[in-house]
C-alpha cells in the first residue's frame, strides 16, 4: 500500500446529508484502522453557521453509534474543524485559505489539500474557480499536491458533462480531478477484476464463443423517499445507468490491462465505452423500456405510487425503471447482447451481474434436464450478500442420468476476516494516496453520456414512447421481457413479485 502523506481534507457541503451519513463515518473507520496520516485535519465548509465544537458534536452522532470506542471517537473528533462560508461568494476562498494556513501551522502540514465537493452540482465549477482565484489549486512539484473530488451527478447530459470537464480543466489538471462513482469502491466490483484476471479458468471462456448474454440488474425495494424533487429531474437512466451500471459494463467487458494500474485499467474501460453500439433515436422503443411504479400493497401495506410522492409532478413521465438491450461492437463481444435494468420499488434490493454461458453444443441428457436451466451462469452479487455463485448441472444420485442445477456459492463475508469496508472508505483512501484507478476519467464520463444521450433525446422528442406503469413490489413492466427475444429465456429473478393485485398499464 502507498503511504498516505500529511494533508488537509476540505469538505464543501459539510452540513449536508452525504457528509454525515457517508464521509465522516468512512473517515472514522480509516482513522480506526490507522490509515490516516498523523498530520491530518478535516475542514468542513457549509453556509450553515456552526462552530468547530458544534460540528464535532453533530458528527459524533453519526460515528460509532454503539459508543464502543469512546476514546478513539474523541481523538478522531479533534481532527474536525468547521468554517461557515458561502461558496458562491469569491471572498469565501480567501477565508478558507487563511483557515487552512492556520491549521497547517498547528501541525506542520505541507500545502497538500484534498477538496471534496459534496455540494449541489451547480457549485462544482464555482468552487474550482474560487480555489484557483485563492491560489490553492496547483501542485508544486516535489513540494505539495492538490486534489479535487467531484460527486455525482457529473452533468445532466452529454453537453453539460463535456462543458463541466472543460471548465474544471481550466483550474485543475486531469490527474488532480477525482470523479467519484461509489460503485467502483465496492469490494465485489473490484473483485470482478480479480475474478477475471487472477484466474486461468474464466478468461478463456470470457468472449462471444462461450458467453450467450450478459445481464446486469440493480434493484431497489424503496421508492424515492425524500429525494422526489431531485429524482423527478433525473430518473433511473441518469441516476443509475449512465454512471454505475455502465461502469460495471466497463469492468465486465474490458480487455486484460497490462497492469493493475490506473492508466492501464482506465484505458481499457474507455475502449469498451467507445465500442458501445449507439442506440439510434428512432430505435429507442425497440431497445429501451421505461416504467414508473404505481401504488400497490406490498407485504400487506399500501405504498404510494411515484406520482403521489413528495416533490414529484402529478403528471411526471420520469422513469423509475429502465431496461436496455445493447451490443458492444468489438472482437470479443461481437453479436452478444447485454441486458441491463434498474428500478425502484422492485421486490428486493439487489445488484448483480449474471454471465449466461452458451449451452453445451450437443445435449445428450436433454430429455432429463430441467428446461430453463441448461445454461451455466456465473452470478456476481455486488450487494447485498456479496459473493459469487456458479450454477451448473450435476447428476442427481440414482438410476439414469437425471441432471439437476447445483450451486457453487462463495459468500464474501465467509471469505473476509473482518468487516467488508464501505465504498467511501476505499475511495477516500485511494485519493489520499493519489491512486485514481477507481475514479472515472473525464473522457469516460463523456463517452458514457454520449451513449445514453439518444435515449434522453428520444424520450424528450417522442412523447408517444410509452411509460409503462408497474405495481410497486413487482419486477417492473412486463414489456421488459420482450427485450429478450429468445422464447425460453427471461431475466433472472432473484425472488418473486411481492404483489400481484396492482395493474400493469400505460401511463
Ligand atoms: N446524499 C447522498 O447519499 C448522495 C449520494 C451520492 C451523491 N450525492 C451528491 O453529493 C452532493 C451533496 O449531496 P447531499 O445529499 O449531501 O446534499 P444536501 O444534504 O442538500 O447538502 C448540500 C450541502 O451543500 C452546501 N451548500 C449548498 N449551497 C452552498 C453554498 N452556496 N455555499 C456553501 N455550501 C453550500 C449545504 O450547506 P448549507 O445547508 O449549510 O447551506 C450542504 O452542506 C450532491 O451533489 C449529491 O448529488 C449525495
């Protein structure tokens, strides 16, 4: 592991939800595991008036809820400071610089700074510009470094993402910019690389000759909760597919990198994004299905439909479900369909990647085999119950040759000695150590937006493309089944629908 050099981490948006729920708990875990340098401080910035002490008190409630480690907690909280500033005001950055200088002087820290932008996205460019005006944006060769972490969403479409990249690059160099996608911080997602490239058995089969299709599901059982206002302007395609799910596609489909190193890995995933066959605007209804959950009883309780959620327009056509079929036009994947789907208010919370292998070429046991299970599957469970599952045929003991599907199941929790780290722990530590492998490069973000842009355009310009209603607690619109054209194939359903009394309809 690289050394973590002394530095100060500034969190813009320190009075917000992400800071208390994810960032501070992750930093505390890093502190407990002694991954943070001895000379290290966290400076929180928000508009809300607050003192260092109050900020510490507020954050104390979000770490170590069982109070198991009171001394460690107290020591960690001493590293936290707060400065009330409005980042829309250019003077704020001079005040911030002065505060950073004060903190550096306390512990003899060089001008090594990380800026974490946990603010509304409209402020990303402004903050980068403000830091540049205050003169605290540039690396000084062999003396100090500056890094900036940008939260999602990175743009709302191709043009805005391109523009944001362009603006950020006016103030920071590409190797200083860390665009976060917390999916890449998940252990099981990184394990995709290890499964593929640390084993000799998978890679020879990992191509169009042996793989029939690839399926990725990201399901949530919850609705939009308090995020209705944000979500109604985003939808599942922007919120999940453009970033998280396409990043998974990148790791599944990439060529072997020459090294487990940032440039090598990111070059290969970039090639995958460049090879995605564009879905033409006029073909969107053939390849993409969108849906919206409607009110229904789930586990005996009535849940509201999407349009009844707070902050959502009564006539909203924002998709809470999206399913896509697409192809990767390169040597390895030519002709192999990829299916991805993501939705809210589905029967369970699960993210999984399923590699469906082709059937054996000659079925000598076919009359005694369970019809649907003749394809071997490798299931990579990203969350929850992280692990790997291989489904294959075994002889059922007894006379004849009755073949049954057996599961070879590895649970990550059995495999790891301690707890599995949260994505933000890994990603924060990587940034502290200057490793951008698990962050998204600017060109890859743009390429991913380029792929989804025709879908956004079609939905905007062709109002007759249906939004299918699906009852909350089910696996989404039935029309999504039609994307998989082969008669005896369907999506993998990790569990059954939870409700059947609702109506499938066109909204
Ligand atoms: N929450 C999550 O789980 C999550 C997950 C993924 C990505 N994100 C992204 O992370 C970012 C923050 O999300 P959030 O949920 O934490 O939002 P939030 O709860 O609304 O917090 C926003 C923060 O930005 C600060 N802020 C707003 N305008 C400001 C200004 N002019 N000057 C200084 N500070 C300002 C707010 O400070 P005051 O309230 O003090 O004004 C607050 O601390 C967003 O871009 C979001 O998309 C969040």
